[in-house]
């Protein structure tokens, strides 16, 4: 699976479940649904999405929580809809 496809799948997963702005999910949940050999790569790509500002991070005492950046939702929708 290439990096763009993983990136798109992460964003789509959060978008479908409406994990936007004040609704968060654990960073550790992002690799769920991917093959086990890709889990490290999924986390790397998710960290890159945080750096790009597409994902918002929220540190908590029980771990890192993430959500989609509501200010960039149109850009996220475009990425999800891109044809391979």
C-alpha cells in the first residue's frame, strides 16, 4: 500500500466517523483496520498529518488524542475524493 493511499484512508476513517474538532480518538487507534505490517508506517504518516495541520492533536494524561482540523475540512474532503 502506498503512502498516499494510507494517508487517504486515515483521513477517510476519521471523516466517516465525524472525528472533527472537539470529538477525538486515540492516536493508537489509527492503525486499526490496516494490516499489521503497515502499522508503524500508519503512525509515521499520522504524525506527518499532524505536522501538516490536517490532524489536530490533544495531549492527555492517558495518551495522545487526534481529530480532523475543522478549518481545513474542504481540503481533507478533496484528498479523500482524489482518484488514485
